[in-house]
């Protein structure tokens, strides 16, 4: 950097075009690395978090393309006296008795099942992970079961992003008495023992058995989605409000206000990009809690109703099958492994994200 | 102090009122309600009608159901033999499923079991989690630390019923060390308490470890070192207390979590606690019992949260009581 | 009588981005009841030098060479247990950091008492009285009440005084005052320095003052060491240093300070360029890139810290106050009529 | 005498202290008056908490004054700070001290410099880029750094970027809030050098808030010493620093470390004792009386009871001082 006093200040502002292009080219060459790319590079270098990200991506893909995979139908019963232990893939790779028995699939799934039938014909994978008492294949039920958890996690993510972030940002921007009032509401809602209230609502909205009435009545799955949506934006709102309030006090926002920028513009130009890391970390912390919540309700028989399937139900069946005489270990082990690995991946990813995104990491030399 | 307690009480009253009113409306309006549910046996139909005063105007039915005052013929408008009644006095009517028991009777019998189990699990979680976290924090990146952290990771990642299943598989069925289920002697509570407490022990361990590491990195620790204080005095005198702060503030949500977990554990280990009653009533649509259990648990969680908030300023003088 | 002698101290940090020579070949002696100033800008290595003596450096630091003799002991070779007995008892560190050098969760009395109980094994009640006396000595009114209060209930100035009282509790022989940032109010800093000076006269403590502010050094120190990029570039008594600095960096520093006696509006003459990046090893004198007098000789070889004898065309100073400067061109700078020219000849 | 270019009269700024609605407001600035000519330079000096930063923020409309007037060439600005006309905003710009949040960490230098131009809709993209390059050049930074991020610069470079941003709209008054706080002396000198050059080149007026009196002496013509929200001495630098009259000024000057040991020794030991007071609980009467060494010389304890008025110092009409020692003299214009 040339010493200051020898540089003569240039009069006026207009820089000739040629000089400008020269400077812009130099600027592009000496391009700095933004905080976001720093964070991305750090995330990739954190092997545990990176591998869990890949694993989760694979899981989501597999569960989305479940109808396309050559798996037996998750609800096709083959009545047997007892659950069949897992058969190693090379012993019984495939068998021919695929029957497309599914519950009321919506258009996309139905189309995929049709495509799968053309592709694999009646081919379906053998009982690699064994079957349950009604002979339904455990592997296919695990894959189809993961759909529920992922959909719920998505629902929680969306609601906490939509409600939580906007509510928190609004409170942060408003500041003063309105902010403390809005936060008081969140505190009260947080203090409720949330699971019991949901159970209680489920009891009251208990759909009667016969189908006639249940048609116009809200199904338990919808209650689950609404419950998840209603609960998980609270912590997000709190976290976002704290961050936005801090940003509003920061000097670069004050400078923008001094320049006459309106609040909305400040929100878009300065607040949103700086609040994203906090939102991302909080999101990564929310997902495991949602999956656990669904598993708990399904385990109690209050979440997903058969014939649909979810990891909670599988775990429930596994435990019910436990008896001192015969130990069907696979009915317990594989659901535990599936849920455990997914949640472990989410936890590791959350840890990795938090490490990568906190900007304190720019410590100078001692 | 008084203003703080008053505010907490106010919010509790509001929540309880909201719950009761919610149940009253949903019971009346929803098709599952007494007036049109086909599931109730015809005998109960007549009894239900009499019981629920379907002939009264709506407001009277509501206040009879809610209010501290009893509004039927033996109450305010009658011979006043039983003036008090209604949900606020614990009279939640009969349980629909177990018709010969009133809700408060069922609660009185099943609640102590749940509280005993939950308390055991929570205290166990603290007794195991806190020292483990502190130990892991003292020897960062050593083998003990890595082992404890992986255990803690598993604890938080696996849902409690999966842990219960694995414990059952190994301890009860395979090694036959502990009874599979049921409630009786203390040995029956060991497995359920471990399964219920494990996730919280793991969480407390992680919080304690992070708290200790963060406390040891603080400025005043460097001052203490510069004054030649021996390591044990620095850790015990300065780091431990601030390491426990995050754990204490986690106790409130942990208590709510333990109660939630007990629903599952009581069902797996067939323990006749209030949790299993709630699950049973949920499956059977017995809303009066469900309301009873929910109210009691809400009360429990609220008092626990308030206790933690009262206890916190004692540990950290900087926090004034007024902050929520 | 010298209390602490440090010879050829060198400290290296191995950071993820390569080895960093924080301090190289620093030597000085600390006399009783006198104050030695270690002046240097951030990154010059003054804190590292002081912390190395008490082995308070982070684990990534390694003391390569050097010895530090204190009361017949070799500090750098002492075991952890013996060194811990010295810290706070014979050598005390006072960090002028108003933020939070005190434990927010325990009272002032407990934190002060702890130092006494550890070092002098006093009982609680005896320790409490002595702490009350120490607080009174540093000018805190009704010290009994202060003992039971928490740090967040005190003002920045009071917290500074408590730290000073804690440092002087065991009547140490050496007090190291580290002034990391000028976050303190100017008036507060002046009060603290006066207080330290008064307590120094009463207890005969030797003070090592680490500061970035030349003015502070001029006011408080009898002898000054100027450090640049980990090396001592000049050592001299305070009066001689400010009257006629021998090293271009010192001269540049003095001339870049805004002064009251100069006519208002007279432009400052800042030192051109920026401080060197410690990770990039530099041949020759570290100040060469910014120095107008630098010749080929300066860029090739590191100028040694040679004493500056009065015999040569010096400035008529007493023999006892020996001066040293690490610059090949110091002869030219020392010319009496050099006041006008300065390093930018 | 024509009205001064920038005339601040009895400025008062209050903050709600504590959450209770009727809690006594904290009077950060309590009746401050000063004037500044076009292209002039004024230093607001005082200990932390004396309200100098609040005055700076009130000038650029970041703090809504409760009463008093800020008149720039006759145009009243104090009324509605939040929605000031864009033209008025352009003429006054503020520069905050370098800190972790003085520049938006997610924006490149180019975007930071462009933002004022975008907000005020000045020129198209290429003209704005040209202006950004010229601004970097004006503050002595390499023009090729447009696409780098604030965390890739040193502390004083970030401060220069903040100054460049303030210059983007060609302001007439640059308000600098503790410009060189925490910087090393050599780097601070370079910054002072830059400010002097910018003043000459663009005819800028400067308003500086700082604790470092020597910095005011070098950069500014006039100085106003502030104690707990009030001005206790106001005049030209040579006058005030040459012959300080108010005890507070004498105390502050004695505390400033001078790089000349013999001078430092000779100076009287009039260092201020006691605490730095907090604006939350200002003492009655003269705000400085609890720490004032010459309190006894004023008859009848007036210092503790009565707030001194700003009067003209005996020898010259230019300097004003607010102290009961000089109470008998004529008040300013």
C-alpha cells in the first residue's frame, strides 16, 4: 500500500473508462473469500459433518424414490406363523412375487410405481432384513417409513422458517415494549408441556372408527403436521429475535439508518444475510427433535395409523414382538439402527454447521 | 419476588382455564362428544344424558363443568349440600372407560407411581450426567473424554424406547438379570429408570462438559492461574459453579421431557403410572381422564419450571429475578 | 540491586500457518524500586516476553533460548509446582483489562482471600482482615463493605483497584503491569499509574510496565526498552531516549505522536508503511522496509544491540545510564543537529 | 454577526432508563450549545459517558433530541430526526470507530461503498463503481480491493473504508466518533494525516469526539470539553489548552501522557481523583463538583446547589467556561 502522504488526491470523481476497467479487472483478480465460502470450506474439511451430509442426502433421495426401488410392497402380507429372520442378499437375491399393493398413493407415487413395474417387472428384493409377524418385508417398510419422518422434518423446517424467522425478525425490528410482549407470548407457549397438549388434542379429535365420519374429519396425520408446525417455530423465534436485536444495534445498521435507509431495506440488505447462519444452525438442531417426537407418538399408537408405516411404528412392533421365548432381534435392531443413524447424522451435521458458521474463528496469531 | 410468583401463577391459571375450556368445547362440538358418539354403550347413553345435563342451557353446563361452584340440584340452585364441584376442584367426572372410577381416584392411585419413576430417572440422570460431563471437560481429547462423548451422543440420538428395547434385549431377555416388566419391588424400576433417564443424562453430560470448557477459557481463570492458585482450587472454586449454570437452566425442560418419556416407558414396562393411563385414555377416547392427567402434568411442569427459575439467581448473582 | 535478569530470551509459536518468531534475543534487567518500560506496538512481543517469564503462554508457544534469573532461581527451568509458588507471591501480574478479570460468581472477599490462603496459608478471618487493609491501601473507601460485593456491582475503576490490591497482597518483589488496550479512561490510567508509583516507593517493588503508549512510558518509567517485531531495537533511560532517540523507529514513534507544545495544525510525520507480518521471516533489520536511512547493510544483516558509548559524538550523558541501540546508522542519527532532519533525511 | 454555518443551541437528548414507563429518563445530553463554521473543525472531548457520542448521533439523526435546535445554514434539523429530507442527510455523514460491527461482514468493499449511492439513487452501476474506485484511492487504499471482504483488512484499513463510505455523497460535515480508538500510535498518525488531507482537499468540516486531547489539538481549531452531558469549557484549542480555566480541563490535561519525561514530571499533579461518574445519577448543581479540587474556593457551597451558567472567560471573549469561579462575568452572545 503506497505511503499516504505521497499520494496526491485526484480531483473530481469521473474516472476515464479505460482506468475503470483496469481497476475492475484488478479487483476481480484479488477477489476475497466471503464468510460463506469460508464456512463452506470449513464444513467440507470437517469429515464427520461432511459424511453425515452425504448420508442424509442419500437417505432423502432413497425415500423420495422409494416407489421406484425394486422393493416388495410395505403392506403386502404373506401370512406366516412367525417373523422370518433376515436372509443374506446373496442367498436369496430376488423373488418374483411382487404385487403392487399400496395405500392410496398420490399421482406421483402411483406413476413411479407404474414405472417401476415396467422397469423391474415382478422382480422384488428378498427379505434381506427379515419380515415381521404378518410377513411384511422390513427393509421396504423402513424405506417407506423414512418418508414420514422426512416429510415431518420438512414441515417443521418450513413452519419454523416461515413463522419463526418472520416473528423473530419482526420482534427484533420492533424492539421496545412490542418486542417484549411478543416474546412473553413465546415464553408462555414454551412453558406448556407440549406433548401432553398434543395428546390431549388427539384424544378430543379422536376420529371414530367408521370411515363415513372420518372423511370430513381431520386425520391424525394432519393433526401431527399441525402440532409439529405449531411447536417448533418458538425456539426459532427466540433465537432470531436475539440476533436481529443485536444486529439492529450494530454500527453498520446505524450507518445505513443515518443514510436514510428505510427499515425494510435494512432488513433485506443487512439483517437477512447476517441472520442466516443462526437460522441454519437452529434448523439443524430442530430436525432431530421432530423425528423423535413423531417416533414417540407413533410408538404410542397415536401418530401414524397403519396401514401407513413409520419408524416409530416399526420400533413399536419390534418391542411388542419381544418375548422371553423367541427373540426376534432383527425387528428391534434394524429400526433402532435406521433411526439412530439418521439422528446421529443430523447431530453431527448440526455440530459441524455450528463450528463452520461461527465467525469468531478468525482469531489472529497469539 | 412476589411480583414474579404472581405473574407465574397468573399464566398458570390462564393455561389451566384454556385447557379446560378447550376440552369442554371440543367435547361438545366434536362428533366424538357425548351427545352423538355412537361408541358409548346405550346404557351409558341414558346415564350420560343425565350426567351431562343435556337439557341445561350451554352457559350453565359450561360453568358447572368448569366452575368451582356446583350448579346442579345439589349445588348452588339446589339444596347446597355439595356447593363445590367442577374441574377446578378436581372433580373431572367419571372416566369413560373405567366407568366405576372417578378421574381423581384413578389419578390418586396412578400418579405416585409415575412421579416415583420420573424422579428416579431425573435424579439418576443428574447423578450420572453431571460428574461424567465434568470429568470429560477436565481431560479434553483424552480417551475418557472421547468415550464419554460418544456415549452422550448415542444417548441423545437414540429415542428412549429404542434404548429400552436394547436394554430389554440384553439385560432382561438374554442375561435375565432384571425383570422384563411390571411394577413391584425396586428391581422392577431399575431398567425403566435407566431407559427413561439415559437421554437426559447424555444431554446433561454434554452441557456440563461444554460449560466447563467455556468456563475454563474465561478471563478470570487466567487471572487465577497468574496468581498461582493450584489447579484443583481453580476448577472447584471458579469453573465448576459457572459450568453448572447451563445444566440448572436445562432442568426445567428436562423435567417436562422426563414426564413425556415416562408415557412410553410405562407402556413398555407395563408400569401402572399416570402416563400409561393417559395413553390408554387417548387410545380409547376417554377425554375426561386425558384432561385430568394433562392438567396434573401441566401443573407439575409449571411448578418445576418456576422452582428452577427461583433457584437460578442463587447460583448466578447477576441475574435479577424479574427477567423471565 | 537487580531483582530480575533476563538474557537472550527467544519464544517461537507454531501456528497452523507456520512457525512464528514472536520474541527473539530479548535481554533486560529489572532493578528494585524502579520501573522498566517495555514499549512496542501490538504484535511487537512485549506481552509474550512477560508471560514467558511466568510460563503463562499458551501450549503452542516454545521458549527456545534464554535465561531468567530471579532471587537465585532460573525461572525458565523451574518445575510447575515451584513456579506456581512464585506466581502471585513473588512475581505478580496486573492486567489492566477492565472487562472481566474477576470471577463474576464469587465475592471480592473470597477471591482475595483465596490468594492469601494459597500462598501464606492464613486462616479465613485473618485473611479477611488483611484483604480489607489491602483494599484500603489502594484507595477503596470502607473496604469491609467491598469485600462482600460481587464484581458486577463495582465500577470499572473499582475493579481495577481490586486487581491491584490482589497483586500486592503478598508483597511481591516484581509487579508486571500489562496494558493490552487503551479501553480505560485516560484519567483512570493516570490514577492507576500514580497509585502504583506510590505503592512502589512504600514496598520497594520492581515494576515491569508493558505499554503501547510512549507518553505513558515517559511518565511512569525510569528506563525504557523499545521493541519492534519481537526484537529490542533501543534501550535507554527515559530522559535520554526522549531527548535524542538513536533508533529511527523510536524517533519515528516520538515524531508521530500529537504534541501539545507544537503549534496547532502543524502536520504530524507518521512512519510510512505497515508493521511486518510475523509469519514472513525477514532478513536483516525488520524496520528496513520503512526506514529512509536503510542501506544494503541493514537489509543483509540483523543489527546487533550495541551499547552507545558517550565517547563517540554522543549527547553528553552520564556513563552510568548506558544506552543501547540496534541500528548501523545510529551514528548519523545521533548528530546533535539532527533535530530537524529525522529519519527521513 | 451573521449566524454560524452550523448552530447547535441547548441540545437535550434523553434515553428511557429502565423498562418502567415512568422511570426518570437518563439525560445523556443536557443543554449543549456550540457553533461550527463551514470547513471548520471542532473537537468534543471528555471521559466516557459524558455524552459526546450522543451529540454526534443526534447531529446525523440517529438520536431524536428532546429539545434544542440544530440549524445547518438556517435549516432546522433537530425536529424529526428519523425522517429527515435526503438532501439534509447527504450533507452530514458519520464515521463510527472501528469495531467488529462497523462494516457489514457479508458485503464486499465495493458493495459497502456503493450502498450510499444506491440509497440516494446517484448514477448507474458503472458510475457508482467509478466513484467507489475513486473513493478507495482518496483514502489511500489500493483501488483493486473492491471485491474483498472487511475481515480481510487490518483495523486501520477498515477505518479508512468507513471514512470512504462517509465521503461517498460528498458531505460538507464529517462527524467522527472516536476515530482512532484502540489503534497503535504510528497507525493513528497515518489516519490523522489522511483526515487533514481530506479536509484540505474537499473543504470538509470535521466534528470529532474523542478522549485523546492531543488528537483534538492536532486536528481541530476549536474544542468543547464535556462533563456528564454539559459543556464545561468551549473555545479555540490554543486558548483552552494553553490556559485551561475549568478544573475539569486542567485535570484532563494533567492526565494526558506526554512523550517528554521532564515535562511530565514538572506538570502539576492535578490528576482527577474519584470515579468516572455515570449519567444515570448525575450529581446536583455543577456536575463536576464531587471531584473538583477547587470546590472550596467558591463561597457558600454554590457548586453543590446551583448549576453554573456558560460565561465568557475574563481575558478573551472567545473562550466560554461554566464554573462558579467565573460566575460574575457576562454570558456569551
